[in-house]
């Protein structure tokens, strides 16, 4: 079975750039690089991973692509580009030269305008991605799902993937209106979903596997077997447990699926979505 971790990060810690890492997240105030992740992936028999941007800069693309060039287990890179730039098409044409650069992400969850993704300039940028073969990762909070649904509807041929199941309030046990908004988004067959980032939305110290079941049941039902993929969100997941404990949640949950469905979830879907080699 092909196993791909579809969502993880690398960084050299910078206290200014990484000011999002607060005092209660002290474990993340360190460098996290390919040589740190590779032994973990090997231990759990993963074939590779997709690294996702954590900084919104051109420098970030070079940093991650350099890692991908020297570490074959890094199968793809989700970088960053200014989608609102007037010369976005020229930038994408240049970026397409990097075979391992698969798509882009904006940290929309932190945008001052929660509907930034619907601004004409942003929409124009999204509209150029498919021409150059790029995917788009949607990083949002639940209240932004309605905007994501509108964006997905505008571009039915553009491959989108929702990161971290849109970060519902797992710690509080709240599921509405996230559940209905997820169902509406999932009706767009161009949208997939990363089953990732859940433990950091739970109680970091006291979560149990069953806490995630209502959210997982809904995501798997709404998106179906062909549009869900595993992601660890390493190293951010270390806030709420080690890699193995996070992995175990999904191993237990997917045990009830057919072998074909498990193959899709653990690697097949990510490989197809990102066109991994």
C-alpha cells in the first residue's frame, strides 16, 4: 500500500517571522527539517510526503524546493504565490518549471478579510492555476466555509483541497453549523479534504480517539472515499501528541474501511491529486 503524508511543514525557527508560535506552543520553537521527519516516516512505513508552506514569501518556495531536490522522499511542495499580483500568469509560467511544485496556499484563516478569497484580484489568480497545472489548498476556519463553497463553484475544473477539515471546534464538541457547511462544500466534486490537523483543535492534554468520530463520520460520508487523504500536520501536531499517537487515530478509524478505500485514503488520493511521481 502506497503511504503518503499529504500535509507537513519544515522550517528554521525565526522568532519574528514565526510570531504565531505563542508561549503555550513552545515545543514548536525549534528547527524542523527533512532529517528530523525522515526517520519518523520510515518507522511508520510511509513512502513520502507533501510539504506545505508556512511562510508567505518567494523565499519560502526556494527553501522548500531545495529540500525537495535533495530529499527524494519529499514528493511534492505546496508553495506560496501572490495570487493578487497583476503579473500572476507570468509568475505561474516561471514556477511551473519546478516539477515538484504542485500547488499553492494562502493563510486565509489569518486574513483580516475573512472573504479575501472572493476578492476580484484573488479570484483572478485562482482562475489562472489550472492552466499551469497547479492545485490549491484552502486553509480556513469554519465561518469561512461559505466563502470556500462560493469559490469552488466559480471554478468547477480547479482542484481544491480543504486543509484540516476546516478546524471545527473539537475541544468544545461543537459541530454545527460546520457540519452543514462541510456538506455544501463537499457537493463540489473538485474539492477534496485533508484529514489532518484535528488533534490541535481538540484538548491538547486530554483528547481521546473517540472525540474525533463525529467529525470523521461526516467528512468521510460527505466527501466519499475518493476525496479524502491523510495528513499529519507535523510538526504542529506535536502540540497534542507525538506522530505515532496522531497516526493511531486514523489507523483505528480506517480499520473498518475496505482495503481499496484504505489504499485511497493513505496514499492513492494524495498521489492523484498532487500528481506525485
